C-alpha cells in the first residue's frame, strides 16, 4: 500500500539528515510484520529479491526494457552487480561535487552496512541501525536512495516501510521520472510488494521446520 509522505516524515529517521537536498518521491507500507528483532530478516528478504524476475510478466518486460535503454543510451543499469556504468561513486550527485552520500554520513553510521549485498540491483549500502537501512543508486537520469524502516506499532509489533528519495539529473532526469511514474505506481511497485510478501511468508514457513524438537 502506498502511504503519504507524512507517514515517513513524522518519524526521526536518520536518512533525512543526509538527503536534505533530495525529494521524497514514494513511501510504501511493506507487507511484512514481526517482532522488534526481525529487521535483519527484512534485510535478508530484500537482498533475495530480483525485480527483473518478478512474477508479473509486465513488470519483467518493463525492467528489461529499462535495462536495454540504459545500455543503448548510456543511462546506467538498474539490474546486475553494483559498479556498472553510472553507479554511485562514478557520477557526482546532481548540483554537488560529492561522489556518494557516504561522504555525508556521521561517524557512528559509517561502515555499518558492509555485510549487506544487493546482488540483483546496483544499490550500494550506506548505513544501517537496528530499525533503518539506506542504500544509494546512481545512473545518468537520477541519484536515488532507498530507505527501509522497521516501524513500531501498537502491542509491540513492527511493520516494514520503504521510502525512496530522488535527485534527478537536470531536465532530462525530471522528464524521465515523470514518464515512468505511472508504471512505477501501477506495475513495478505492486509486483515488488508481491515478491516481498512471498519471500517473507516463505521464510516464516521455514522457521518451525528449522527448530529442534524440545
């Protein structure tokens, strides 16, 4: 379910300290719920997701088309290993001389997410705490940040939330973001949510089987 920006901005997430010049583009409630110490499980699920192989045929087609256009027009990829053309660290953040948001991290957040690896997308981890995580992606159209949060609810339960910050690269980047917005909201994100829900439920189903008999 898509949420209002206020659902994210009403909480003191630390990502806001390093993205003050970015736009909060999207906020989504993730179909995952758990206990206070389950945030690591959410990160493991997100690392296992491959949007290019979504259960939605239309989403797979859109993902492949975007990657093909990226190669043809030197826009940078959205699938594959980090370090591809236009990856974070290779192209400066728009309107800055900074190569990556790692340069903005306070000392207590630096090198806190070195064990997180997104094999299927070029997101590069920035930091993590016990309730939030951020990663950046950079290509020829935009510099973006994905933020994952573990939100406390009533009764001591927690739920996942995903926010996306963006900083388009000039007129072309803004036009590109406007063009793909309907596809993101109606095709790509809903398919991603279904992938996340299936992966989370699969992990839930494995928990009892992995426990030793008492």
